[in-house]
């Protein structure tokens, strides 16, 4: 697919090529391997291209095609990764995992020094459902451009706002090219023109949204702050930059979006500061009771998620299936 993108600092345009990612998902067969994929694909040009791409990843020991919303690569890329996804599971810059189930707008990452002072902010909006919550929307600002992404229960449907225009022309963000895959569930912001090999990805599955920063370096995210912690140490600092918060409920409240952080979502949703994030009542006790009453067992969830090698994704997958009572949630991974 060819498209135009605006270059930084000017109005000239160039044509660039994007290669669309083709994904194959089969929630009924969670044990798929790269050897199973080819025979299951119908015979058309796009899917033959997918097989060729699959072979390329296999040669690199980076087979990722059957993985979803928050997984890392089997062959770890250089640089760090920070993630937040779906039923809010967070990964710090040091690959430590935690959950926060409050409802509010949260600063995932903020760095005013990004891209020679363009600055970057990534905020997520969570929503409570019974004893758990999920990321309903995510928004990213680079320079003067703002992209907001929302999930959808409809397959192959994109829901986004670019500079507050619903489904507006989406070419670049702050001069960095943006592409959407053919399944309409993966938005990729290519930072390679300034930070080679780095990307920011928004991925949707049903109403769930996930955010992943891939290949982050000291030059791009070294001075960033937010709920995912300090880039160098991985410690989860409060806003004062010195207090370490190991209570993740306190950490979530600490990084609730303040007016000074910028209000980038196109609509205001409650709660907003100074009202604190809403927290489910007795989430652990309620979860235990719900699990006792559940129709999907932990053994079934474990079996559905058994193909996920990444610990972050594996644990998140099991939790999400048990919380939603939907084995199909494996498709988010």
C-alpha cells in the first residue's frame, strides 16, 4: 500500500511504502505453531505473502504472527519495552509486571524531551466492570498531533480520532509515519526516522486496547515519567521523582492525569482530578467469589493460553479469560 506522509518541518510530501501485517487468529486452536499456519490459509495473494513473511520471521527466530495485543518478540529486539493492555496489565521498563484496576485517565508515559523537544505523552482511559477494569481508550500526543484509539466489538473496524477529527486522514503523527494493518486492529507509529528500530503500537481486541513501546532507547525515552516507571532503574516513582511506590493502587492514583499533564481525549469522562480514580470494592474478594461461581475453569484458561511463552502475556491471558469468562479472550494475545 502506498501513501503520503508529511515531512518534519515542511509541507513537501513524499511517497513511502508500508507493508501491511497479515495476522491469523484461530481461537478454537490455541496450540497453533508456525507449521500449522500454511495449510489453514486460503489461497490468495495476501495470505501467500503472509506465509513468506512468516518464514522471514522464523529465520530471524522472531515468530510472532500468532501473538497478539501485548506479547514481546521470541527473539527480543534491542532496546526496552513498556506496555499496558486490555484488563490493565502493566509492564515497567525493567520488565516487571503489575495490575491496576481503578477507573480514570492515567499517564502511561510522558517525555517533553522526545524528538528534540516535540514531546510525547501517552495516556490511557480505564473502565471498571464488576471487580476488574480494562483499557477502553488510549491517546498519544507527539508535538501538535494527537491520535486517540478506541476498541470495537465489530471485527475489522477502526475507531480513532486524529487531532479530534473522527476517522480523519491518518498519515503521520508529529512527522512519524502511521500505518494500520489489514485486520484493522494494529496501529503502528514508526519512529525509525529519528530512532532506528523503534515503534509505538496500539492494538485493539473487541473493546480492549493495548499499548506497546518497542525497542525504546535512552535517547528516545530515557527521561520519561509515568506509571510504567523510571527508564534506567525500572523503579515506580511518584511524581516527586524520589518516592518509590510499591503499592500499585497508590501508584495508579499518583499517575491519574492532572490538568497540567494535558487533557488529550476528545471527550471528558469521570472521574477527573480532583476526584480520585474509582476503585472496585474489595476486588480480590469479589474476584474469588466470581471464580468460585465461574463456568470457565482456571484449567481451561491455562490450556487456552498455554502457547504464550512470554510470561507477561501468559499471566495476563489467564487473568483476562477468568475475569471475562470468555475463552475467546486468548485472541487478544
